[in-house]
C-alpha cells in the first residue's frame, strides 16, 4: 500500500498500516506517534513481532489528534480527550442513523 492510498477515502475494515504509513497519512514524524503510543493516547495500536500496526480507527484518531495539537496548540492529553469525545459522537450518530423509524 502506498502512503498516498491511505490519505483519501473511507476507513478500511480489516486493513492495517505501519507506523511510518500512519505518520505520513497524518503529516507527523514517526517519533510523534511513538510518544503518543507510549503515553497510551492511541490505544488501537498493536505490536506484532515488534512492528506496530494500526487500524483505520487509529488513522482517524491520530489525524484528529495531530490537527488539534497543531491548530489549537493543544497538549496531547487534551487532544486525546477531544478525540475520545468525537469518536463517541461518531458512534452515537451512527446508531441514530441506523435506527429504523418504521
């Protein structure tokens, strides 16, 4: 998978990207991601045989966090809290949208 392939489109089920691919997708350095993983701020990350792998959920979360930190000069913990709230809001909207009114 090329780095630019994960920059557009909708989240992919059952697809995983590496730390370097995720960093490129979020326009951050891999060290930025590693610090956030070490601090427990990107919980959807998995280490398989010493290689970090990230799901589409991680892509959305990391992008949100990097944008919040950059645009609002937010500290990482605040960016993670806002990302948590936005994820919950997305989930609630999906539930409401899937309710059959009939």
